[in-house]
C-alpha cells in the first residue's frame, strides 16, 4: 500500500521509556517510511538509546525546551505526505498505522485520530476512567469541525499520540505555535480541521502513559491557562454556539482552579484570560471573589467539606437501607 508516512517523536530525557516506545514503532504492521527523533535538551542517554536501537532513526538535536517547536523541527525535516506523532513515553498498538492508511488513503482528509488506553509506568494497560468518553464505536470519515465540537461537548478524551496529519496542511497553518507552551496539541488540531475534513478510528491505537514523573499535567493552573488559551483563540473560527458554551464552561472551571492554586502568578494570568469568557452571573461572582480572595477560598473550602460530609452520609444511609432489605429478605 502506497501510504508514505514519517513518525515524529519529540524526546526530552525519556530514557526509561524510549526503547519500548521505539519497539512499538518497529512492530507496526504498516512500516513507516522514516522515523525522526527530536532530542530536545536531552541530558540523559536518550540519544544513545535511539542510535543503538535496531531501527533506522534520524536524530535531530535541538535546544528549544518546548515540545511544540521540537515537533516542528521534525515536521520540517519530513518529506512524506503524512506525519504521525508519538510521544517518547507512549506506545502504539501494532495496527495503528495500517488502520490509518486504510482510512486516509485517496481522501482529502487532513487529520486523523483514534481511540487509546492509559498505561502505568510498568507498561500495564489501564482503561480510561468512566468520565472520559472515547468516541464512537465505529470508523467515521468526512468529519468537519462541527463534528469535533459535538465530541468536545461529550467530553471526548483526545489522545495526541494517535494523531496523523497531512504535512502540506501542517505547513499551511504554521505547525505548532511556539507561544502555546502547553496544550499546543489541541490548538493545532482545531486549526488543522477548520474548513477541512478529518477521520476517526475507534482503535485503540495507542497506550498513553499518564503517570510520568514531572508530567506537565501535574501543573494544574498552568495547563488550565494554556488549554483555555487554545480554546479561546480558535473561538471565532469555530463560530459555533456549542463551542461558545464549552469555552464559557471551561472559563468557569478555570476561575475555580485559579482561586484555589498556590501559584499566584499563573493564577492571576488565568483569571485575566478567563474573565471575558464568563457569563454575567459568574463575572459578578468572581469579581466579588477578587475583592476578598482569602474569605471566598475559605467559603469554597467549607462548601466542599460540607458537600463531602453530606455525600458520605447519603452513602451510609443507602448502605444501611440495603442491609435492612437484605436482612428482611433473609428472615422471610
């Protein structure tokens, strides 16, 4: 099958996981035309691992300290029609590239994503939590940005290591935005699919490691800021009422994060970004909270503690009633 594709792996000190990640590339049933590892400020043995691995790997060493520009280096170095993105601590399942090639071949689609699992640091596959919706149970093609808005509204979990992009379209939109330090994956995806079609495969295509030490996901307020920035900067292009509602809802949650985070600098930036996207009542509420932040933080803490106690009492009440019904049935 003629489906030219390059694998791009940004890497920053991923030595403990890199060999198994590369093994998942080597195991693909549709072999990639090229593999590019972008070693960004690597001070461990990642480069040596890549050089010693029994797979032809082009290694680019960079000094960005930023995964977005590192990925851009790989995109610019690639020469194939398609590029597949894989994080240096994640795994692909063997059929990922083959499934993508069957869906994307001879189409005008510019993007593709698929289902995925989570994975712990011992490479044990973990199911997604119940509140993470994975997407449709079947292949969908000729999707547009409105379709993705509906998936966002249903809280679909977006797995960036399953994404495949048309390289020409990547260059048209300017690749990853270097200023989007976090969640640049979401920002690029929204720009890529604007006025273009994309495809979805239920997969699973990848196992995403969600317990990596030092992961950016642990920096709650910073991640919230860049996630909201990605959503807000694409709002006019999306031009969708549901999308507006998603942005407003995320801004509301972001304000709650900002008022409860110890990092005052990032919290201030997040509040300034979120405020214009709030509905009227929330603008008033958070404006008042800004006057006396410590008081409102105390009230929020009391509310959560009270709610927690109430939920515990209700749970115990349900358990007692269930036990009473069981004893009643046993006595009969």
